[in-house]
């Protein structure tokens, strides 16, 4: 399989409320509204994020986002009213997590400190 882009889709009970929460998390409005039950953000050349109130499109889940400066994102999110959990030291990255209002897990992580071992 040669993937062009990836778009995790997370389920929300209230799309309007989720839109406001994710606008604070991501720092901007969604890029597209392909249908009444779907919001779509382009986050990089490799993909983005979709939120949907339709179980046919999304399910509860999690998303893992690498950020260049975790401390700066923590400060920005604090100002936006989103409180990340404590830093978690990992083998390759430092992580911080928060759950959205629907219980989906959002993990922010520093870029890996080195290459992962081969599978």
C-alpha cells in the first residue's frame, strides 16, 4: 500500500462543540466541511484530522501529534483553556495527553530523539 495522506477520524456527540474545542487545540478553524456531519483539518502535507458526528465515518479513538516545541504548545493550550497532563518521559519522545470532551485521547509528543529500531 502506498499511502498519499492519512486522516484519523474521531467521533463526537456534538459537532459544533467539538469544532470549538479543536479550534482551540489546533489554533484555527477547520479547512473543509465536506458534509453536515464532518469537519476536516489539513495538518501537514501527509494528512490531517477529521471529526464527525456520524458513526459511519468515525469512531472513538486517539490521535498522536508530533509538535516541534511541547512546552510552547502547553503554554498556548493553557491560554486557550485546554490543560495537558504532566509530561511523560518516553524512550524517544516526551509526551503530554488530554482527552477531548467526547473522551478521544490526544497525545502531543516531541519529535523522536533518534530513529526507531527496525521491526
